[in-house]
C-alpha cells in the first residue's frame, strides 16, 4: 500500500516526531481497509497506554497529519487475519522499537500460518457445498 496519496512526506515527518516523544510506541502502520476512504493507522505499543495518554497521542497525531481527528487501532487487539493483512499489505510509517516489531511480526506470521489451512478448508467446504435451493426438488 502506498502512503503517498494518504499523507504528505512533511506530515509523516511530523508524525515521526510525535512518536519519538512517546517511547511506548513501537511502530505505526498506515493501511487501507479497502473501503476507498482515507488511510487508517494501526499502532504497536510496547505497553498499554492509559486512556488519557492514548487520547493525547491521538490528538497530537491528528494535528501532525493535519486531520480533524484520528484513531490508532491497536495491532495487538486486531483479529488475526486483519493483523496479518496490516503487516503484509500496510506500510510502516514509524518504527521506534524494531526488535518489538520483529517479534510481533514473527508471532503473527506463525499464528496465521497455523490458522490458514483451517480457514482455507472452511472456505472450500462452504464454496463447494450445494446451495439450499439446489437441494429443493422442483
């Protein structure tokens, strides 16, 4: 995913400056949910931020990106398939703790790799199953 159309280089520089002030931000990804709207931001934290501090960070990032508001989606709380999509198709726009990010990516890929065969089997079971109207005699 390209972040060029989403955020200007100057806005990303301001975002990185804000993130460097908050040492608990391990990484931030920009990604598209596929709705044709603005880019979304997902954050990986080294530890949970208390609600007031997280709100302050979101406000500072919105200001840096020249947006009215923004929401940081917590990567650790995303469903596994969404988490995998973000790290696979999204773009890291800030990495403050590369070691933490590397461990998170490895864990996500391992979990997804274990889960994917089950997901594919379920998909093919549903796709190849006769539709209800095919079962009706006419």
